[in-house]
C-alpha cells in the first residue's frame, strides 16, 4: 500500500488557503452551533471506518467506528430437529387455532439460547482545547460538504479564528484531521483515544497513541479483537508535544494534522471462524503516515476517489434564493413542509443518501452497511444494529444501482453468499430441507436461525429476498461473471422452497407456517402471527423462481430434472389474492383488519421491491395495493415512510409520494425507540426513531423512482426486454428539473430534463447493446433501433 505523507504548514496564512468552505449554493449540511447529541453530529466514513463529529469549541469529540467491531461470535443457536414439530403446527393452522399455532412456533421454531451479538463503538477521539481566556465565541459554522466529503468547523474565540477539517480517506484507509489557529502559537490541546470497555491505550513515542482491546459484552468475550492508532504530526516551529498514558498534549502550535488507523481480527469466512491472522498493532502502526507527509496530497486523493462515485449522478429539482440556501439545515427542514417547492432541499436529501452509501459501503468492505451504516455509539445498540432481513437490510441497497453506485453493492453480495453454510443448517434443522434459508435477521457471525419469537424471528424467506437482491444487481449490469457467482446460491435457495411448500386450502402451494414480518391478526376471537400462505413469502418465492428460471437460460444450465420441477411448481404458487375490503391480502386466510396501521407493508412486496405489478397493465392488483396503503395510512417510522414513498411512486402517484417525502422530512429530537412519529434529525439522518439508515436509502430510491423506473419487462427469445418509464411519478411540486447518470435495468444510463411538468429531453446511453422499450405516461415511444453498446439515443417528445 502506498502511504501518503503530509507537509506541515507553519504559517497560518498559507494554511487557510487549503481550506475551502462551501458556498451556500452547494450540497452542504450546515449548522450554526455545536452539538452534544449523537444524532445531530456529522458523519464521515470511508466504508470500513466512520466517525461522528460534534463540532465542540472547547471540547471536540470524534465518536469512532470500524464496521467489523462486533460482540459475540460464531454460535450454535439451532433447535435440533425442530422440523419434527411441523405437522402439529400445520394441524393447528388448518383448524384456525391461531393462538395454539403461535405457541407451538414460539416453542419449537425459534433459536436456542437467545440472540445477543451487537455492533459496537470503536471508541472516542477527544480534543480538549485551551482557548483564549474569557473569549467570546462568535461566527460559528459547522458544515458537511457532500460534494467533497469534508466536515469542517470554524469559529472565533475572541480575535483568534479556529478552523478544523476532517475526512475519512478510502485510498489511505485512515481518518484525517487538520486543526489550526489564525494566530501563530494559539493552538493548544490534549488529545485522548479511549474506549470505556475492554480497552487499553498506551503512548508510543511522543506523537502516537495505540489502543487495543476486545469486544466482550456482559462477561462474554467477543470473537473480535481490535487496534486503533492516532498520530499527531509535526506541530511546527516552536510547538511542544508530549505523550503520556492515553493522551498527547500539544501546546503553542499553529497548524496540526492528525491521522487515525484501525483494524480488527475479523474475516468474513465461516470456515475460518470469522478470524484473520493479522498482527493488528503492526497493521495500524504501518498505516500511519510519517511526520513529513503532505496533507493536501491525501486530501486531493480522497476527494478524487469520492467524487469518482458521487459525481456520476447529478440532480436538479429546482433552485432557491441564496438566503434560503444559506439557512441552517434545521431551519430549512422546518420550512420545507410548508414550502414543497423547495426541490433543491429534496435533492440535497437524495444526495445525502448517496453520500452515506459511499461512506459506509465501499467495494472492499468486509461487511455491508448495517442498520446505522458504519456509525453507532454504544455496546448494545438498538436492534443490535445488525442486518434485519425482513425489510431494513434489503432497503439499504434498493437505490444502489439506480443511483449509479453499483460497486457499493459488493459487500452485500459477499455477506449474502457467506450465509450459505449457516443457512444449510437452518434449512435442515427447521424444515429437514435441502438448500439454504435465513430467517428474519443476520449479523457478522453468519446468523440465519430465527433470532427471536413471533412476530419477529420465525420468518424463513429472507434467503429468497437475498437472492432477489443479487439478481436485481445483475439485471442492471448484465455481467455474466457476476451471475456465475450467484447462480448456485439461487438454485440452492429454490431447492429449499421446493422442499417446504405445501398445498393450502386454496389448492395452491405456499409456506406453512407463514409469517408476515412483525405483524399479526385477529380472527375467531384469537390473536395470531402465523397462518398459511403469507403474501410476502409467496411473492418472494414467485420472484426468485422466475428469476432463477431466466438465469438458467443465460447460464446454459442442463439440470433438466431441477428445471422441470421448478417450472412446474412455479405455476402452482399462490398468486396475489384480493380480500374482503378490496385489499391485497396479507395472509392466506382473509383475516386482514382494515384498521391495521402497522409500519410494515409486507403484502405489497410484489409491487415493491418486487416487479410483479405493473399499474399500467395490472389495474386489479394495483388497485388492491392502493387500498392497502390508504388503510395503512401515511404515518409511521422513518423507514416505513420511505417504503411508502417508494410504493406510491410505483403506483405512479407522484403527488402522494412527494407528500410522504415532505412528512418524512420533519425534524425529530427523540433518540429513544419509538414505533411511530418518524422523520429526520437535524443532520438529515433518518429517525425511526432512533437513527436507522434504511430510511435515508429508501427515500433516495423513492425520489429516483419518481423520475425513472425500469422494473417491468417482456421476456422474448430468452432475453428480457426492459421498459424504461420516464418521469412516471413526477410530482406537481417539481415541474422543472434535470437529472443525469441514472441507471436502468438492462444496462442503460439515462439523463432527463423536464419543464412545466413535461419531459423535454431524454438521453439513453446503452452499456449493453440490449433492446429496450420506452414509456412516457404509459404511452410507448417508438424506437427504430436500439443503440449499440457505447452509443446513445435522444428522445424529444
């Protein structure tokens, strides 16, 4: 690895030239005050490492993360031969004895020994500054620039101006910071690197702190060891630096640069017990740049690396006056609900989602973005900050392809495929089935067992959803090498479902027992959470069977026995059913409650993220989906609102989708767990509450799908011909705008401009040479011939 070094700038005037604070018109999140609240700090990340920056004047805190810092380890949570109890569970379901069925499922189809592993904080880097005596703090600014991935703080203490800049470099695998004062010698501070549990910090020389430890929790040693190292660089002429214990003291400096490295023993490998053999201390110390390094070169490399991804998609949804654009993000957030015409703020929120993805899920990540990305504070985080596999983890990656960040999907692919060895055990112990399966959650240690009682844990179709994620990534790229990597996982997932599907009272095949994530029903004066034929599970199975059959043609699969059975069973799977109040049924029996306002909308998987309902051609099921959404209502947690934005966009109702976006963009100050009242925090992180990043990513996807959709296709001569729907759900509040660099399934890149609510021009760049169709407001736009790979066509209605 090439190590970048930094050149110290002793002259304050020279140093200030290196800082570039953004203009009000740029993509900037800003505040005029520091914060002590975690959910209002500003996030930076390089995929594997992250930090939350609070912007204090006298005390600055960087709360640190490394994406593999997990408590717990590989476990044996399976209830042995649980499948032997399936007949009595199915008998209870067949007799509509819902309470008894729930009791049996909770007794036999849950995990053994509980579920405790959690993502954890790496620790804190704190700076305690000595400011001029009795100095008044003025001209305070705290900013996060989304175009450069730089966080900055600037203020005056008396007559001295202090500036700080922070970034997380992916090329160098380091977090960097620069601290400076306008008056020579006015910068003095004490830096500490610490963690309140299971950590030891020691000084190495006068400029390095080394912290090591383990992720133990509740007297249980973790399977993850970690090391982190801080280096304070040459402080310039006349400055003094010394280190002792867990701190470094600097006095009389003008400009100081620091770097921070971290590494762990984690390896995403079931057979290796999730451990590597790296010398952690040696690794982190070797990454720290030397004292004569050049900060500007590292910063330039960081910005170039980041912008190579971020600049692919540009979005303009309108402009605002400089005065409004210069408002703090909190103030603009408060204003937005009553000023929907501020499309520039909606664009800022969308691009913040892309910033978070680049910052938390780079191609070489050992793990994907979790329920808080790469960020999180504590040792037992909300919902363990893991990978909830019944919506939240998958939602993280809905916009990954359409917003032109395809490489950032690779960590999700690696995690999904890594679960197969564990998933084979889950399939065997709970269903005596071949193939592999995953229940409602997973984590860093290959967990595929249920992980809790009803209505959570016993949801056994997550493996199918993972395969839907994998194939959808292929649909965008057409990369046969990628399909080769995932095809055996898809086949084995289908083998599981082929083995476990049973005939229901409707004569169709479905899951039994079947749950609908985290929800329940009431029927026959009983509460229940399992029945037969849950629609989400049926929709997942329909989708993965369909995609596997198509993939088999591309792969030239000659396994005739398997493919014949798959095709025959696919035709017998329970289809979408319309219930007693016109709704798409959530369960096999028509027991849905029209007054149910649950945050999950699982029965609409076929609409989104699936691709089984085209509102232009399938009005019956589209109407059934609208009934569900109208009865569920628009209120909900942050991520639930994001899902509803997506679903209304898929139903071609841009105004309803935009209404929900406005209701998601409301300021929330609640940090504890609340099952409603979602919105965003003052830094635009999604509030469940608490912070849950899938709400950011889901909203980004919904905004993209207002402008472009490509999920529908016709299969012809063993080839899918995708339909590109241009401006399918453009809201009235955004009559003018443009976007470039969107991606569409089939291998296309699309740019659009519109005025007065109508398409002005569209350019479709083909990356594949595949044929495609174009629809504008449901009307097909005739294309004389598909462009060759590398060529484009322009459409001007």
